């Protein structure tokens, strides 16, 4: 996604000490799992990053920590609605601002989540590839500051 703001790479700054503080204060964890810190550091340095880790290795934390350190909204694209719901519930339980847009929402829920995005009140926006390609949704995203885009479950990319 792009907007009229300068590239985010120029504004990267938060580093390793802040990532460790977020890990402990927000997520209640003492140490990073193998590979997590390297992925988080690469994202914070502004590098396009691919993180390949086994199920249960903590991939979500690799985008959630940078999202909390960078200014703007993090867009997470996932084809798995059950995973999206699980991540949304966990982030909301931690008191974080989340909007989730997928086919399981009622009309009222969808309106609420879209309003949250449009008014730039979501730290995280989780959505499906199908929603991402709609012109209206993409136009809404162009009006907010997206700090980075995450493709979760990238093994599904060939199906998209």
C-alpha cells in the first residue's frame, strides 16, 4: 500500500532494546524463540523480510512487536479466517486496537470494523486476500498510514 507519506524506511528507528521491552511488558514473555529476534530486527531496520518457521514457533509475534514499535497501522493478510479470529481475539484481550474484516462478520460488525479502519483507530487490520483486492477496501487503506504489510500463511500465496 502506498500513500503520500515518504517511505517508511527513512523513519525506522526503534531497535532491539524496545523490542525486548514489548516482549516482556505486552506479551509477558522473557525471551525470544529461535529466529524471532532476527526477523523482528530485519523488519525494524526496514528490510523486506520473509520469516519461515514451523507451526507454533511464534511467527505472529514477529509482526506484532514491530507493529507496536512503528507508527501506523499494520495490515495482515491471511486466507485462514480461523487463524485471523484467534489472532484478533488475542490482540483484543491484550487491549490492542484491532479491526478484522472477513466474510464471517455481521453487517453491524463489518460496519464497526470498517469505521475503525477509516478513522485510523486500528493498530492492526487483519483481512483476507479476497477483501484486499476490492477497490473500496484498497481506497480506504490508501487514506491511512500503513506501516507495513504482512502476508500470514504465505504457503497459500500460489492459490491467491
